[in-house]
């Protein structure tokens, strides 16, 4: 499968009064055409930072992409002129933000916010853009789109607001859609509806889906492949079924062990990973997970382990093989 987007050795740092925060450190992965890749990890692992870098939305200052490339359509996004990246952002690569009430403008009808992207990227007339807005609202399952076109964000339910966000992302028929925690703050029923919608749209439109989440249940539902981040680095990557059945990195296994069982009685206490993520201003030498790892040995602190493997990659001196 050819890669539609390829992140190579990406590093993103933030300058603060307390020191330089190394949020992303030499991170690499690729997304193939029509593929759904889930980027998972704890809060602060760098998941959303990578997505913002791909859209050139890292605020500078305090942030700065300090190394690496993001290749899309044969070009490095990070070196494109401002006018060129504006033509890519929202048109070729679109993003579904995790908080619709924060991302949507409260003083404009949702239809106008969808149509704005069409007018901006295609130079469509107001009537043409409105027609496209109605079309895409129907495509994402918003009932009576002609009526809801004039509704304001506060007049819609949480599930409909999230569908509006998806409609904005799809309005210009992008090649890649980045979904940042698309089911956050939704109840279980709405989560299932949104996930099924994303899956069906991916199959129907053939777009590549970059899913950012901490919810492994969501990953199991929709992802073809999983990239696990810890402390700004990829620690494991594999096909979803392979990773869930044969996780090799102790961190990944800890994440999976913390899930409640898929049936029967729940245990009195869920398992957790001891300790906390180290300070990103001063990563520990060697393996960054070693201070929390039950399998850590003396060599783990000597040098940073490299990613090993091909279809199933892991960054660990003492991986688990079963």
C-alpha cells in the first residue's frame, strides 16, 4: 500500500520559562491510501502535536518544528510557502477537532461554516457552496439538512455538532482526514454512531483516516493499524489485530491490561501502569518507559532502544514474545 502521508523523524519543541519541552522526538510513521491509522497514547504523549504539525498549526513562538519532514503528494509540508499550505489545509488534509463547541463559531449558522470551506478552496458562489453544504450534511447523516443549514451550534445536540464537524472536514473532498478524539464527551450510543459513520465514509470515499485517541475500544472498532506513542516516541506499531493479540512493548501491554474485560463480571480493581510520564524537559537516558517498567534491566538505561521489526515494530530491549 503506497503512503499518502509520511512523517519522517519529526521533532517538535516548545520553549517555556522553565525550559524546552521536547513534545515529539524523531517520530516516524506513514498512512496508506484508504487506510485508517490510530495514534494512541496517554495525554501528553504528542498525539495532537504531530497532527497540528502536519497542518502547520504549531504556534511559533513558543513551538517549533526542530527537525524531520512530513511528505504529502511528494512535497514536504513543512517547507511549503504559506499560500501553498493554505491550499492544502482543509482542502487536501482536513481535521475533525475534538470539541465542537470550541471549534464551531457560535455566531454563524452551521451551514455557513460548512459552505465557507467550499467558497475558500473552490471559489464557488454562495448558492453553489450552500448546495454542497446541504449535500455533505445529508452525507454525514444530519436529518433535514435544508432546515438545519440555518441552525446555530447551540441549537444542535452534541451528536449533531460532531456530525457538522465531520461535514466541514469532508466538504472539500480531502485525501486525508485527521480525527482528533472524535468521540470525546459523547455517550456510548453516539460514540457508536460516529464511529460507524467514519468507517462507512472511509469506505465510500476512499480517504485515509488518521485517528487520534486514547480509547483502545475505539481503536479496535475502526483502525487498520495502530501506532503507540510514549513520551514523544513511537514505542510500537502493528496491524490492529496483531497488536491486540501479541503486543510486544510493556507499555502497550499495560494499556491493554488496564481495559475492563469484554464480558462477565468486572474485577474489583482495574490494573494501572505505576508511576507517571517523565518530565519532557529532561527525558531520562535510555528507554523512557524504564522507570515504570516491570521488565526493566540495567541495559535499559544505557541508550535509547531503536525501533526493530518490519510489519510489527517495537522499541524495547526486552520485548514480550508469545
